[in-house]
């Protein structure tokens, strides 16, 4: 690499900052590539408590030491790209035509692809000026902790809801980073501005925010909606009509009030994709699923979690018009997790047809978990009507 002075790197850094908007980047910052030693103990405690999601890089040392992934790193460039928070003219649920909700992080084109494109443009911009630069970009699935990098680079502060909040854009931003051998001067981290506010912690539907900046992923609805297995009954009610993800802790955040970002057409949502009708999802083929949802990030786990969550939503809506579709899932779907969930939903909805479907399934079902679910559903049908608090929650879900 040609010899350059600190002034040269400062000048290039400013050139990058000035070019960022033209590259589709809303905010950019620079951080030291030194080990994130302050994170190690936090991540270890997180693991010891069983609070990990399982989607993380399993090697904690790789998460805190950039040099294990990139030879002789000198700095890390962090980027933020804003996404919409409001749906224009959203379709409404109605009896017999209830809808689910997909998180804002999955509106429009898969953000992994969009940010990789942005980072590739940034790489090209830098390489044109420093041909022998070494650059490694990451989006979400990289080994580093995106929030820690963004915080160190001055993009924003790591908030109590575990999101990074930027001064200009709130927390409605996607994060990415680039490790490099170029010695850019680091930006100053942003000071925490949450203060005494605990609105996000108080609003979490499952109590997954176990403390400021501490998330038990095993209780987080966003995580649970992405799993493929059985869902505990405790969480089925809490999921409501969410098909993928959960935005509650960001929606209630005062720092996000009035913020909505539409400067990136790739993230503009199709209302029928992000608030789809539930019943058509139940019997959708894999091909149909890919055609309708394949371009959004919610599709990364396949159709099974989305279909299971749609069944949960119909149960929470107590949609009697869905009994034929749910009965068919319980009778013939090869996936026991969906059969068990359909049994739960039929138990929530009730009625003679639901009872008959459950009794028929009980006579032929062989999987213990599904049989247990059927038994609980039959018991639920003999239980009293829901109380006022439960009825109020159902009314809220019908929006």
C-alpha cells in the first residue's frame, strides 16, 4: 500500500461520508477494529442464562475479536439504511377475512440483499481510490455484533430495547459493517439517550426484555415466530396475529415518534404481502409460497413457521369460518407441529364442527405431542367462556 499520512486518511474518510447518500447509505461511521472486550463477559452471561437465540455465531471469541476473521484489521466502517415504519392504506381484518402482520424489517425486498448491494458500492468506491485496500463486508449474519459496531462507530446508541437508535432516523434502520486494513480515524461513540425511560421494557408482550439492553431471545416473539417447532401455549396467545417478527418495542419508543422513511423504493411494502389474508396461507404449496413471499426476508425460514403462525392467528381471532381449513390441516398435514397448532386453534374457536374434527383426529393421531394438543383442545371446549380481559385482547388483535 502506498504511503499515506493521517491527513490523507482523514480526507478519504470525509470523501466517503460525502458520497454515502449517493451510494444509498443514510448514515455512516468509523470505528476502531480493536477487540470488543467489553462484550465478552456480557455474551458469556447471556449464554449461561440460556438467553441466546441459536442464530448467532457460536464462537464468542470471533464475535469480539475482528482479527480472527480478518487479517490485521485497522478499522471498521458501519452503515445504517432506513426503512419504512408506516403502511399506507393498510388493509383491515374483517370477519371471515382476517389478516396477519409481518414485521417492518421484512417489508419490501430482503434487506440482506439491499445492504449487500450498498456495501458492494461502497467497496467499489474505496477500491477505486485505494486499489490495494482489503475489505470484508457483513450484513446481519456476519460474525461481529452489528449493534456493538454501530455503537462504537457513532451511528447511534444501543438502547434498552436492544435496537440501535440513531439521532436522525430513530431505530428504523438496518445495519451493516465493513472490516478493512485502512486506518481511518474512529468516530466518537454516541452517548445513551434513553435516560430513565422503560416504555419498551414495560410494553414487551412476553417480558423478553429482562433488563435494559438485555434480551432473553427464547421469550422474544420475533424469535419465536421464526422457529420451526412447537410453540408453547403461553406464547400462542401472545403472538396474536403476528406472522413474522415483532415491532412492539420499537413502535412504543418515543424516539421513533412520527418517523417514517420512504427514500429507498426497495423497502416499499406491498400491503397484501405484509398484511396478508390468513386462510389462504394454510393450504399454500411451497411453490405458491415462494412466488408470493420469496423476495422478502421473512421467507428465509420457509413456509412452515408462517403457516403455523397463521393458524395461531386464526385461533386468536376465533375465526369460525376457518374451521374447514383448520380441520383439513389437522387431518392431513404431514407436519405434526402444524397439526398440534391446528388442534389448539380449533379448541379456541369451538363449535360442533371443531369438536367433531378434534374427535376424529384423536381417533387416528399417532404423534404424542399432537395427541396431547388435541386433548388440551377438547378440554378447552368444555371450559367457560373467555373473561373480559381476554376478550379485550382479542378485540385489539382484530385491527
